[in-house]
């Protein structure tokens, strides 16, 4: 009888672990689907560029914690969001874009003639932060920098919400223009 109870207990523990593992994977799958849906909206409605040039590395300068400590994000709480931890923006996310490596960006900072060329030709590039997705998948918080040359560009932190089967810009929290 004792052997039967231990076996039953082992099956219950195994069952609990299986349910927990499946629920974690479903959550990650939902986060990926949420991001893919958001990215489609973001490219079409926010970036709106036919020829995108994007920095491969997500923005590292302004940390996620700083966003929460310096901005009033309405009634949302930091613990309700999590990053997807994207290492590099690439063709997977932006199939028709060109990309600037960290080396290219460093060159851009020190080469005034290259900056002037970008500005003259109307070329600019985007630096995009890690996307932070709410636990329930209804919100995405993202920061974007656009640089178009020496003393030319803007930055913003934006909150988006998925409502009525579509993404909508809820609010722009921080905006800088140069």
C-alpha cells in the first residue's frame, strides 16, 4: 500500500511539473506572437520608411529601469513587463532593411562628412530598444532613436496597446528633437 501511495504521489508531482512546463512555453509562444503582431504594426504605422536603415544592436544607453524611474507610465507597473532580450536587429525582424554594425555607428559619430552626407541625401537610421511586453500581452513599451546627421534626429519612448484586434499608440512619454 505504501508503495502505491508513493507511486501516486510521484505521478502527481510529474503531472504538476508537466503542466507548469507547458504553461511556461505557451506564455513564451504568446509573447513571440504578440511581438510579431506588434512589429508588423510598428513597421507600417510608426517607422513608415520604404528604405529602413537600422542599427543592429538594440539601444543600450537608456536602461529599462531608467525608463520606469524617470517616466510616469500611468497605472502600469515595471513588474508587469518583460523584455524579449533581442541580441541584434536583423533580416528576421526587418526583411527589407539595411543594417549598421557597431563599427559603422562608431564611424558615423566621428566622421562629420559622413554625417553631412546622410543629412544631405535624406538618409537616417533607427536605433530601437528592446521591446518590453506586458505579461498579459496587451502592451508593448519601446524606445526609438532616429538619427539623420549631425544635430539632426529625435527620440521617443512609446506605449502601445492591443485593443479591438489591433495595435494602437497609447502615449508618447518622452520625446527629444535635435
